[in-house]
């Protein structure tokens, strides 16, 4: 029995030894080569990527800047399984902090003349208040500064957008009148003869027309014809006399407004006719008959006069110069038939007035000459966000000063105000002068 038990123990020990030998040989033959192969492949991938990174790192820094360098560093860290996540995040924060410091140190310092301008800007427009965040921005979404040129702001309006205006300028019949100037008495005689093919304003398909006559820019002296009942082809045959010196005829305009009389409500305006060049329409020495199309209008257009000024911008100095040259045919605001005009220029930014300056006052005139320069210090990066409001004022010693008319220039202005501004930006350091009509 003892010998049998010893024999069983020996057999068990031999079996365990054979199993251990088999497992050791299996580990040596299969597991170790596979692990070495995986490690060598990973090292090869790391070496290849590191080699490519070293070769292309200089080009990336030249072409894409610090942001592309950050992206390349993040890619390398993701391919390495041995670098912990905490180390990757610390590297990322370090590179971002270094990029922000470099960006802040390379920004040019603004001129001291522009400090007062930037102080009045809204808070969201200051470059220093921009938060770039901690996450690296994408290459395609590079941050833009305030002074970046926006081509969409300089696009002219298309021809299609002017079609509604052309449709609004439809004719509403014709009117026949004569003009003649009496050189001895210095009187202009206007004779309203007839109107033809007027539009119907009443429910019965007819109108009750009459005509108002002005010799602009004077609107205090006006004449009016008799009302003709229920007709679209009235015959007026009435004469009116305007005392005016011969030297002022070149600056005067004849304005005819055709109305439909209504007994119980406001009179409806049919249209108007404006004759600007009296000497071109007639020699004025003899009576000349003139036919004119009546232009559609709902209200009487008020001629407030015109102002001539020049714009010049110096990009290197950041200085905008507006030179007020002169005005002509201003509206008379005093009982004497004249005004005491001066010009006030306001610098606007997003609807807020930052600064205002004004010229001297010219007494008792409707055609003042100033030749005065008004200067504003505006950085180049803010030129696409500002505009100028030019107001012609009538000085009054007693009471408040009254506004004669205004006009506006800037990127957001319309018509001539936008075109004048864009022409100034296209030709820096060159004064650009234009006449601008005044509006209410």
C-alpha cells in the first residue's frame, strides 16, 4: 500500500512538471514574438510620424501659424498610447497660453489721437475685450478684426432695385404754360394755359383740377389758379407775375403743382412739374410756349437747397477731413426772406453720436460760402462703421436754431452719400467734392 501511494505521488508530480514545461514552451513560442511585433510596429508608427512631423513642422509654422502647430502637436499626442491624458491636456494649455501671449505682444499700439474715439465706441467693438477661448479655433474659421474689409458693404445697388422708382415716375397728363421776362420792371410772367389728359380722382370718373405756382427757392410767394369743375382737360388761361432780379434767374426754378379740389377732405395732389433752367427753356425776351409732362407725386417736393463739401481720408494718420465749401438756394427761414446759416457735422457710429463740430455763421444769405475744414480722428479699422450727418442750421438769436436740411455720407448711406464715401476710400489722400441736395 505504501509503494502504491508513492507511485501515485510520483506520477502526479511528473504530470504537473510536464504541464509546466508545455505552458512555458507555448509562452516562448507564441506570446513573446507577438508582443515584440506589436511593440515594434507601434515604435515604427511613432518614428514615421515623428519623422514626418520634423520634416514638415517648419513649413506648417510658416503657412498656418501657431494654430496649425497646436493641431499638429495634438495629433502626435493622440497617436502615442504611452502619454497620459493629463500630460496631453497640460501640453495643450501651455501651447494655447503661449499662442495668446505672442498674439497680444504682436498687436500694434493705437495712436494716442484715437483714444478718445475708441473710448466712445460700444463695449463689444473693442478688440481688447474679445475672448478667444481656451479651445483651438479651426483653421477655416480664423478670427477677424474690426478693420477687415467687407466687400459686401461696398456693393452698388443692382439695376433691378431701381425699377420701382422708375414705375413711380409715371406721367399724369400734360400741362401747357408760357414764360416771359420783363427786363424794365424785372418781373417774370408765368401764364398757365391748359392741362390735358389728367387722371380721374373722383368716383364719377372726373376731377376738379387747379394749379399752384412757385418760383423756388421762395415758397412764401405763391399763386393759384381757379378750380375747374369735373374735367380732365381744363383750360386755365391765367397769368401770374413774380418780381425777381435778372441776376437771380439762373438760380431760380419754376414749380407747378396740380391738385384735385375736394370740398369735404384734403385736396389730392395729381402731380408736379419743375422747370430748372429758365434760360435754356426760353430766351425770356419773348413769350415762349412750353409743354411738360406732369410727374406723379403725392406730396409737394420741398426744395431746401444744396451743400457742396469735399471728403479726404489719410489712412496712415487715421484722419478724415470734411471741407464745407458753400451752399446754394437755401430755404428762407426769416421774415426778411433770408437765413443765417451755419453747418453742423456729427460723427455717428451705430446710431450713436460720438462728436460734433460746426462752422461759422453767415448772416442774411441763402448762398453762403464757408471754405472751412472739419477734422475727425478715425482709425482705419473703424471707417466701415462710422458715418457723417451734415446739418445746415439757421441761427436764431431768440429761441432755438432751426434745421434747414440735412444729408448723410457713409457706407450705410443711400445714393450719392454712399457713392461719395466709397469714392473717398478708393482715392485716399485726395479731396473729393460733390454737391448734395438737402432733405428734411
